[in-house]
C-alpha cells in the first residue's frame, strides 16, 4: 500500500487559500442535472411535435380535438389549445379533463388531469393559445403506463449521446 504524507504547513496553506473560493467552485452534480433536464425538454419537444399526438375531450358533447403537448413531468403536463377570447372561457382551476395520449394513430393511453393553472400565450405563428398546466390523477390504472414512458424520457436524457458522425459503421 502506498501512502503519501503531506507536511502540516502545506495543509494549512491549502486550507487558507481555499477561504472565499468555495463560491467560485462549479457544482458538477448540479450542472449535470441542468444538462440532463435541458436534454429531456429538447427530446420532449421533438417527440411531441413529430411523433406523439395528444387529444382531449374538452366539451360536454364529447368532441375530441388535438392539443399541443409542451411539457410532461412525473407530476403533470403542460399543453396548449387554440384560443378565441370572444367565444371561450378558460377551464377553471381544479377542472378535470380527460386526455388521450396517442402512441399510434389508433392506440392511446387515457389520462385524467386537473387544471392547476392557465394563461393566454401567443404561438410561434402569432395565433392566440390557452396554455394549461395540469396535475395527473395518479390513481388511474392507466397512469402506470404513462409513468413508465415519463421515466423512459428521464433515463433517455440522462444516458443518450448525440451522434456527431465520428463513428464508422462496418457491415459484414
């Protein structure tokens, strides 16, 4: 076993030199968490815009029309719907909505959410949208499947890498 012995006078000098430096140290764990969260949000936006459809039953007649998922987390989701201030009133806080999270054109996971907050926003094309932040009803049996999907997105963000084209693939 190899042991390195550092003289006491060097230890005091190192400790004294570190006073006031701790606020300048980079917290790598926190920075890594921020990077993972950013990757997850970027992945979600690509996934929601290109692959997943979300539809919601939003009126008393049971009509189903698309919503734009913006974000999803372990506790809830954020989505937008086209908005006309003159014709519509926002769903009040606490109102329950039935969402359908489609994974194919014909199959979906039914999810019940409760409105936590809402605000009017302007979309990228300039049209008015109502944005709803909602909490999942975790007592629904279907939430277990949705939760697995959410966990997958978190793990994907943590472990995925960007293909920069620097690897060669050889076929046999």
